[in-house]
């Protein structure tokens, strides 16, 4: 009689190890340089013993390289090619990172790439502005969908029932009353977003800052994405038409 094996549930320790492993890779993405065990442990607020163990595992698996002279780790080429196929397949006009660099180069403001994560938007790639005063944002940051331009662009694709559920969740989670929205006016605002093809935050999430966001044209088997250009409200307003022109050109929207 054959046995039917049951799948074991993921243990909390396994989840923690996975989170820490990804945090290490994100650390290198942000710093863009090699780092010692101590630097990584301090930067991520992790125990040095656990950090050492994870780094050694990643080294053994070929995802990291190690220099005995500097005692620094850095990602290997294996990490660099992990997501190449995704990036190449996501957008017909070229890799999204190249598109974002082109938009940033033409405008000079911060360029954000985001996708939905539950009731929030998560920033997954950022091209920093060339200006000294710029929109502050970090990869991995979660923002409520109702308060952000990227979130509103993504919400505009959904049914009213889905939108209302996210409104309720965002309002319930909001610690600042200014981050809550009223259902009726918000749904009306999304109709405007649908008709014009872009959304603006206008200080709703970050006072004094504005982000203009547009959807990335759909690609097969990929989650909906949005790209935003953000900076101080006065500067975004001054160059608003140019920003829209550049974004439409690179994203091939109306």
C-alpha cells in the first residue's frame, strides 16, 4: 500500500531565514558595493552569528562571492541573471529599468516602479533624482493604495467592489486621519484617472510632494505595474506637461 506524504507547513524559523536572506540581497542592491559580515549585520540589525551562517550558505550556493583580502561579500553574476528573463519579457519597448532610466534622464526627478501588495503599493525599483531636493523613497516601501498615485492607477483597473474593500482596509489601517478617503468622491476621482490615463498624489501621502503615475501596458503572466515620477509639488507642477509628454512617449500611452 503506497503512502501519501503530507506537505509540512512552513516553520516560522524557515520564514525568518527566507526573509533575512532576501534582506541581505536587498542590502547589496541598495549599497551597490561589497560588505563585511559586521557591516551587513549592523545594517540589517541582525545577529552576527545568523548573518555569518546565511552568508556562508549563499556563498556555498554560488549566489555570493568573497574576497579574503577585504573580508567582503558581494553578489555573484548568478544573482544578476536571476530575473533577466522577467525584465526582458515584461515590456515590449525594452527592459523596464532602461525605460525608467530614460524617463529619469529626461526629467531629472525620482522615478518609481510599483506593484500591488495586498491593500498597499510596494516600490520595487527606484531611479533617484538628479536634484539635491528630491522625493525620498526606498525599494520595498509599502504605501496605502488610496493615498498614492501609483496605487490609484492600479485601483482604476479594478471593480467598484474590489476598490471599496481596499478603501475600507486602508482607512482602517491609517494612523493619520488625512490618509483616510471618502468612498463616493474617491470612486469619482478614479473615473477621472481612467479617462485621462494617469493619477497624481498631490501631497496626499507626503505633504509638499507630488507624484504623477501611469500604468505599464499589460504583459502576459505578469502582475499589473505602475510607474511614477515624483518630486516637490511646485517643481512637478512647473514641468507637469513635459513630464506627461516624456512618460507617454516611453510608455506609449495616449
